[in-house]
C-alpha cells in the first residue's frame, strides 16, 4: 500500500513541477503516473551504474555532478515517453531539482504517516 501511495504522490508532484516550471510539460495524470514509474525504474536501475562510472568526476566536483546525473535521468525519461516533455537540459536540471524536493517532502510525510502503528 505504501508503494502505491508514494507512486500516486510522486505523479502528483510531477504535475506540480509542470505547473510551476514551464520547461516541463505533462499531458495528464495518467502520463504523470507512467512518467513517475519510469523515473523510478531509471533511478533504480541506471542511476547506480552512472554514479559508479562517473565517480571520479563526482569526487572532483564535490558531489555536484550528481545533479547532472539526476537531470540526465529526467531528460531521458522525457525522451522515451509520449505525454512527458522537457524543453532542454536546463529545464531537465531545474525540473529534476523541483521533483527531488517534492520527493523529499513526500518521503518525510510518508515516514510520519506509516510509522504510527
């Protein structure tokens, strides 16, 4: 149940990012749900490989290159989906930052909501 609620909230967060920032476009809530699923899969499967491959650059930039990796995941998800569009890499960077902030708030809220038993 926790996974489904988190998925729905992240889809809503993606719609919020599209409302806040004009460089990110999401066609519908269904598109946002699919995009949230694909973003989650990319972050689970591809991100660890990219972080490992770019470890020297990440260390040299004191971890700031992780923002670029997040933006790449965001941009790549938008490029493979129909109802999710990002206008460029700068929009992907800002959109991924906003989406990550929303994810932090959602995770904190979910922790409080599901830890009370």
